[in-house]
């Protein structure tokens, strides 16, 4: 790799600056960055430096070479050192020896926030380090990287820390007695301190020191897995809701089916009772489907009524036609009994009644016209009853 691109972010998680370091030339250029969408961040390989306050660095002494075992054991080995719950952090480590590990812990929310920006802007990030690895290490020197509002400082070979610029002089004074040299950038003076100030510190030196230190890479697979788990967790309420809706729909359909069957059974029972009340002679087969049996009975009755109506109409047509031919005949009554028509007539003489009887028989040839008892009335007229019966 001829060039190394290193992005530093501030405590708010926003880009601070971009370093372009030439591994062969040992030259480092500082490029201003405005936002995550800056085109300068679209490189093949990007290293991100996190604020020192985001990452807790420590060491553990676990007698194991198993990565799986160490992944499970390290969080609980440093549990007492953490300010939050064990499960709230991501952990990464590097083996120092068979029984010693260098460990980095970071709150999941912070790293997930960073990973979201990386994915959103499609950045090709290959490593995420703590900025504590930015400064060189030496047992007899103090390194200080000063910026606008705060400074990164390392005392000897210990871990680095970020402090406000107003506290720099006090911190240097406290540790100056044990150290011989303060290495910092150009343009910084510390008057009155009994320590030699070396202004040779450059960004190129810091890049080289960081690469030499073999820092712990926090861009672990667990970050991506956690993102997937969060997406799955966000889908769980929707899945539960869908299952609940499906179960409620099945319950409602089942309840409606039960109530419908119950209503149908009650209705059939009412139909059965109604059929028996109107047709006491009902057969057992008819009671299986009383509604169909009732329709059949009504149809038969309707056919019978139609037949009687047809008989009556045909007979009346013949009676009316003959009546026009026999003006001496007077009809006093007409009724239909058991598909027979009884016709009561009056006439001035028996010969007129006989003539009407014969004429009606000739007119209504599909009927048998029967003559009943002839009576003489008080007004000296004759009365008779004719019965018209279908043949």
C-alpha cells in the first residue's frame, strides 16, 4: 500500500480531518473534511481513529489460546473495570503472550452509530482504532498532540488520554519530574518547566508509530451481526402482530362458523316443528329436510288448486255459453265441492230445465252433467240442482 488514508472523528462522531500518509515517502498531508459525504473519503481502504474517550483500553490475564473461549471470558474478566453493563459493549483483543491479552472495549451505541455512517455513505473502511494509538511510545518521553480545543497526551509507555488545552500545563508539570523530554509540535512553549521540549512531532511520525504499535482493530464482525440482530429485533413486533392478527382471524372465523352452524340447527328445528304442525302425516324422510319437503307439499297443493281452477274456468265457460242460449234459466247459486261444480237453477217449467241440462251437456263435453231433484217453488217456478263432474 503506497498511501494510507486515516480519518479522525471528534467526540460528536463527525469527521475531524483526513491524513494521507505515504508509507514509502514518510510524508503525511492533512486534508480538511466537511462531512461524511465528502468525496475525499471515497477511497479503497480507510482507517478510522476514534476519540480516546470512546474506547477503554486494558489488559487481561487469561490462560488460554482459544479465541472462542477468550471472546466469552474477557468481558467478564474486566466487568469490574467497566462503567456500564457487560452486554452494552463490543470487545476486541490482541494476544500479548500465552497468558496475557491487550483488550479494547467500546459502547455498542457509539460503534453502531459510526457503522451506520459507514454503510450509509458506502465507505470502504478496513480498520477502526482508538486515537490512543496515534502517539509514539517511549518510557522516558511525554508526547503531546495539540489541537484547537483539546490535546492528546501520553505519559511514558502508558495509555494516552485526551485533555482540555487549559489543563495541559498542569498535567505536564505533574509528570515532568519523572520524564526527561516533552515531544510536541512546533510553536508550543512551556516556560518554567524543568523538562526539555522537543518540537519535532509530526503527523508522519504519528502515522508510523500507529502502524508499528499493531493496534487493536475494533471493526469486528460483531458490529455487522449486531446491526442484523437489531433489524431482526425491529421485525419481531411486526411478526408478532401478523401472527396475532392471523390467530384472531382464525378464531373469529371459527366462532362465526360455530355460531352459524348453531343458528342453522335452530332454524332446521323450527322448520321441522312448523312442518309437523301443518302436516301431521309427515313421513320420517320428509323430516330430514323439512324445508324441501314443505316446498314439495306446497307445489303439490298449488298443482291441485290450479287443476281445480282450470276445471272451474272450463265449466263456467260452458255454463255461460248455454245461459245465453237459454234466457228462461236463472242461476241462483254456484259452488265447487271436491272438484265438482254444483249449479242451482230456476226455470218457469221443467221442459226449460231439461233443455238447459241437455244443452250444457253438449257444450261441456269433458264433463258429466248430472241433474238432481226438481222442486216446485211457491211462485210456481221449478228449481233444480245440476252437478258438473269432470270425466
